[in-house]
């Protein structure tokens, strides 16, 4: 999925740590 990478506004795909 996507998440705001440490609030930097960069959306990256992650395979773990998703909610």
C-alpha cells in the first residue's frame, strides 16, 4: 500500500507496517 514516509509527503509502496 502507500503511506506518508515519515511525514515527508513522499508516498512509497511498503510490504510491511501497513495498517
